[in-house]
């Protein structure tokens, strides 16, 4: 990637002006937190919080980046606890109204952590879930490159992550760093705020050298900004080399303790014959300044590091900093959430030239600092993005599946059908897998559209007649294969789902993974939805229906997860036609300002497709389709005025429910059978009926008409509470069958019997509630 570096320090933009701006950013970020905690009324007395020390350690880094090196096409993920610094900078650049500076953590105000969807100013990446925000720019870079290779429009630009050093403890960081694709993303730059403190303590063994080696081993350029210009100048004096060795070799806690020392205490602790020639030449002020003169607070050193970035590979910059730098709490081991006192706030204001009575003052018009702010604002100004409209997606492709089929296989079939019926829309589809493309029945789709790669690669098995899955890697491919790391998969899925808002180029991302691992992937996927990412997550195979695989691969709570996940519509189709209809409906909700994500829970169990009884009449077929998409449909209606029992089922259990209904008929008990496709949509309808939601309620009467009110048995391959709320629709007696224990390997009949979801169990429960 080629780049130019704008905003270099010119004659009229001196380092002194940058320091003046940094001082004002420090003041504003500190005052924002102070106002939220000490000035704004707090009737409840509950802690408001904020992170003055964590913000302070980032001020120099962010000032140097924003006011001297950042370009409008660049994107930055800011570490969660430095959000006040981001808002302070945006305020100085005219991107944030002054009224918001008093609203940190207030309802409708500035969020606790940077939020793309909820903050009033420009935020490139939502952060707050530690590790997830740090890795987001990696997948943002991937998404940008994908868009560029499929029609363009995403431009260029670096993707920066401003990362707290404790954040590197998160496994999500290393899963992402180690993915082979990431090594090719030269626009990625991580800047690590190496303050060597965590929430509770000074970290005893920060292991900076080890961390640097790990990044280097993954193919990253590693830059280190350890010492500022003052210390470097002292190192060159007599005794200076001994001072360097002393600082380099001392344990981190010992160094951090020096930050809390008076000059006299410093001389005592550092005193040695080797250091005497140097220390004797230093006055107290210089010695006090030198011990905290780390590279992460030295603006020229930071600028030099930024200029050394090699855009041919990812880069990490380790910037040594002091937590709380410039505050009375600097270096204190418990300063993470500490607040300055009123007296300390006054002292800070006097030192940086701010006015406590008028805390939000900007620089005077015509001053060098005001000019720098104006020039920076102009340089970083972005054009408003108008999202392109997604081409029309059909609601029904028109086929009626026959024979025996699985809902898992129906996914690949539906995607292939889409390429023929709606090729313009199909071109926006991008699928992702963590090394399970063949085992999740995506082989036909992958063969059709190819695998995406930044560069075309040779398919060495293209001439092998026994190779069924063709791995053709090229920039025009539409399938992304990541390693076996579900966090990476859904993190990338979230960023591919934001391209409509970042660059106005919508994609239709679909991530497919084994359903048992949805919970492992849930945090980053949920956070991606929170940040505006719209995508489809497919979990397959699911439940204890995957009987031979044993308990470790049998998902139990995922139906509940889908029901409860905000910003997401969940479906568990029973038949292939249900998969097609719900997939098309889910695709139609993506890539638009009012869009939502979707989760499809699919199965590997073959089901007789005739059981779906899809109507032949076009109007009746459309009615069924609307019911499927809305959440449920009656699949069997007993030939009596009112049934003895209603069997409500979902997904793979439809076969048992229908068989149970037949056997109940023989016992003189008539059963209606209702097939649920989306418990989440039905739950919203129930709430809407009570005035607690805005969802449509017609589906409740359509699937569970009042005149057929009867005792109910619900059954699904998942936790039974997922469907238990349906008994409240008409306040009927009910029994709820499902999976509540870890499973074990076995044949399907044995496993179903073990969990009490087999046909016999349904019949017994029906007889009990019907009386």
C-alpha cells in the first residue's frame, strides 16, 4: 500500500504547538470525567466512573497521531478507557458540540466507551469489549480490500488500533494476529500504550521483549518508542549508559515506584558510584522529568516512529508510557479509576493554562494552536457516505423441494439458486467459514464463486479428477476461509457487515460455523452488531441431533441465545423451503440503515420434505411463506372444532411431533401441530400485544388461533424454556420438552429417548396435559 504523510511539522506547526494542544486535550479529557463525577448532580449516589489515568497515558500518542499524521481515509480504534481523549479531540476539531462534554455516561450523552452507533461524534470503531475493539481494524482492513476487489469504492487508508498493554492478555488478540491472512494487511498499525499497569496493580512481568518477539514471529514490523529525547540526551553523558542499564534491568514495579518519589528519594534509590557522575549534574526538576520521560509522551519520538511504518506488512508500535501522565495520580498502582480532587484539578488547570470556571474554552482565534486545530479538521474532513441500495432480493425462488433433505444442505442449494435468480444480489454475498466449508455443505457454492484472496493463487489440484471441492483463490472470489478460530470468523463477519455505512458499499455476509461454537463466538458477534455490523450467522449442525458426535458437540442453549440477542432475528427452519424463505428474508434485512442481523440454526438430520405440505395454490403458498418468515405456521390442523392438545415444535423435531400427532389420533386425542421458525419474533409479538414492543401481532392468531385454544406441549432440540412462553398466549396448561443436560454419543433414537424428546415422550406429555 502506498501512502503520503500529510501534516508533517512545518515551521508554523512546531512541536511546542503540539504540546500546547496535548495539554488542552489532557485538560479536556480529565475535566469531562471530573464533571460527570463531581459537578453533575447525581441523585442516586451511584458511581459514575471514568478513567482519568488511562486517558492521560494516551494523550501524547493521540495528539501526535491526529494533529500530525492521520489522514481522512484512515480509521482508528481507540482503547475503551481513552474515550474522553477521543471526545476531547473531536471537540477541538469541531466535530462535537460543547453540550456533550458534560454528558459522559449520562443517558443520551457520551457513552462510557467509544460507540459508532450511539456517540454523537465521529467514532470509527466501537470498543469496550476488551480485545474485540483492538482486533476490529484487522477485519476492517480485510473488508476494505474485499470491497475494493469487488467493484471498488473503499479507497485506501491505514487501520489503526490504539491498544492498552493489558488488552494483549486477551486471546482474541492473538487469534487474530496469528491468522495467515493478517500478515498480508500492511495497512494495519497497532500502537500499544505500554504503561505496564492493569486495573488492579502494577504488572510485575510485563514481558515487552516477549510480546515484541511474538509480533515479529507473526510477520509484523515491530517499532519501539521507549525513551524520550531528554533521557536519550542523558544517556549520552558520562554515567548515562549506567543509567540506561539501571532502568532497563530494574523490575517494572521498581520503576513504577520511582514515579511516586521526590527528587531526593530518587537520588537515594538510584544512588550508586556508577550513576554519581550523572546524577550530580542534574537539578531536581530535570531528574524528576527524566524518570518519566518515556517515548510514548515524547512527541518527536512518536512522530519519528509513525514515519518509520512500513506499509508492506502489519506494524506494531510499542510506546512506553506512564499511566496518569501529567496528573497527580501518575504512576500510582491504584489510579485506574481514581479521580483527581478539586484541589488537584485546580493545579492541573494552572499548569496547562486552562480555566476551571470555563473548562470548555477552545484556543483563541488566530493562535497557532487554533490554526493547527483548523488545519487538522480540514485535513480529516470526510465526505458524507450515501449507502447504495441492495439489489432486489426475491422472496421466493419458486422451487418446492422433494425427497429427503437436511436444512444444512438447503443453505448451499439456496445460495446457488440465488446466483441464477438474482445474480446482482448474489454478487454481494460473501461467505465465511473457519475451515468447515465442505462439512457444512458449502462445497457447491465455493466451486461456483471461488475463494477470495488478495492475490490469485495456483490451484495445484485443479487437474485432479478426484478432487470435488475446487479451491480457486482469486480477488474476485466470494468465499473467505479463516483458520479454526470462531472469534476471528465473527469479528470479520461484523466488519464485512459495516461496509454499507463505512463506504456506502453494502455486502451480504454469511458466516457458517458449527452450532456448538456459536456461544464461543457470541461476544464478538454481539459486539459487531452493537457497532452496526449486519450479517447472517449460520450454526450447523445443531443440537443433540448430531448424536454420534457426543456431548461436546451438542448445542443446548443456542436457541435461547438467538431469542435473546439484540439486533438479530433468529430462525430454526424445519424444512428446506423454510431455509430458502428465511434466508432470503434475512438477506433483505442487510446493508441498510434500518437493517438487522440474523442467526439460522440448521441441522444435518434428513427430513421427508413432503411433510412440509407446501400449498400448490400461489396465494396459499405466499401465505405460508409469510408465516414462516414471521415466526410460525400451523403444519397440521386436526379435523375437529377444537383440538385436545396443541403440539408446538421447531426444527429437526418436526418429524417426532407429526408422528406423535398421528399416534394421538389413534388414541382418540386430536392434536394440532404448529411449526415454529422464530421464537424471537413470536416473543416480540407477545410483548407487542401487551404494548411493550412495536412488532406485528398477527402471527400469533395465525399460528395459534384463539378458537383452537388447547393444552400445549412444546418440544425442541434445545433448552425447553425457549418455547415455554407460548403457553401464555392463551394461558393454557403446558408441558415443555427439550434438552437440559450434557449429552453423550449414541444413535438418534437413544439420544432423543435419553433427553425425553422422542415421540413416546411427546405422547406421554400430551396425554398428561390433555387430561
